[in-house]
C-alpha cells in the first residue's frame, strides 16, 4: 500500500463520525482489522480496525443474520414490557429501577450486552443501562 492510499484511508477513517459508536464498535474494529490484515497486511489491519470501529458492523451488535432469530427468541420468552415515556433509541439510558434486564444467550455473541423489552420493542443495553441496539 503506498503512502497516498494509506493517508487517504486514514483520513476517511478519522473523518467518519461517531454515529455508530454504540452499534458494534468493538466487533466492527475486530472484523475491520482482520479483513484489512487479510487484504493488505499490518497496515491494512490498522486502517481496517479504525474504519471498522467507526462504522461498527453492518447489523449492529447482533449482526444482520442474528437479528430475526434473536427477535424470535425474545418473542418465545414472553418477557413483560417496560412502559417508557422517552425515546426508545440508541444512546438512551434506561432507569435503574423498574426495568428488568436479561442476559443474551451466548449463541448471539453479544458480549457485555443484556436485553430488555421497552414499549413492546426488544433492545440491547450495556452495563450502564444505555441502549446500544433496538431490535426491529
């Protein structure tokens, strides 16, 4: 990879906003670094990791293929829904009381995430109760 390509790729990686910060940043970084390394060696891994972290994975924490399956799992579990007055969106921090949080089964590879149902919508939350993905 020549220096111009490296600088261009770095500029793109650094200019991407943090819009996807909660949508699979770590998983995106891991995937981007691996794909970059496969394509262009160590320099590709650095650029790929930065781009992957900035953009997250295509399907967020769960990934495109896991989302419908996880939604079916949540439906089968028949958990009660928490009535929330605010916006149910990525970044919203849910209250510390009144909401019941459940572990995500290991088969979904959502490390560090739990889930709950808010206004009849399943959401993934991190340990600080911040919504990191809304499952549609």
